[in-house]
C-alpha cells in the first residue's frame, strides 16, 4: 500500500500560512547554505500530490505551474476543467484517498492545506509527517491541522537541526 506523507513547513506555533493564505513569511527565513531540506530526495519518492482548493488557488497566484511530472489532485466542490497533470476531485477527499492508497505507485504527497490535513489525520490516512519547523512565530494564521478536535500520537523517527535554526522532525503515525 502506498504511503500518504505530509511534507510541510510550519511556524513554531504550528501555522502553515497567514489567515489570508500568504506564505511569503517563509522567504524571510535565511538559508545561507542553500539547502533544499531534503526536498529533492523526497520528491523522487512521490508520484502523486493532494491539495485543497484554497491551497491550489494560492499557489496558482504565484504563477507556479505545478508538478508536471506527477499526478495532482485538487479537492474542490467548484467545477473546474481537468488538465493533463491536474485533476479536480469533487468526491469526498477521505474516500478518494483511501482508494488512491491501494493503487500501484510511489508515495503520495499531502500538500495541504490545514483543513485537508486535519481530515486525513482524523481518518488515520497519514502515514508520515515530515515537518520543518521554521524559527518564527506567526500568531494568527492557518493551523497545520485546522480545526482538529482530537489528539493523535506520533513516533519520532528522525530529526535534524539546520544552521539557520530550522528543525526537521520526521514522525510515523
């Protein structure tokens, strides 16, 4: 069975974006060593991405052309035309993901946002969390697991501290 992995950056206080979805605060984190935080290796391990409509719209506003060498699913009740590498899904995200995990392929990247992350965690579908805690407190913002109303245990399997005070935490669930 394929793994669903959440690979994300978050603030010290668990926020993945400002309330309006802005993530420009990530650009304020110095990266003098020009590290990719393991992104290159992680990206080689996946062939599918999942994201919510708000995340899709926000990333699209940056002019980003998505991941053309992966299969990308956007969960949305809003009708949109599918593209070669981008598919809009109106069915229940949890049900869709359960089926997707049983299909052949590499790992699946749960890009987010916070509500989608919470629904997948609540359903027990996330296999691993790869969290990059950025040395900043945002205060108000979108929580990594927006509206989650239950506790969930995790087992730490790896950690790394970077020279710029970013901390990597890798958990299994």
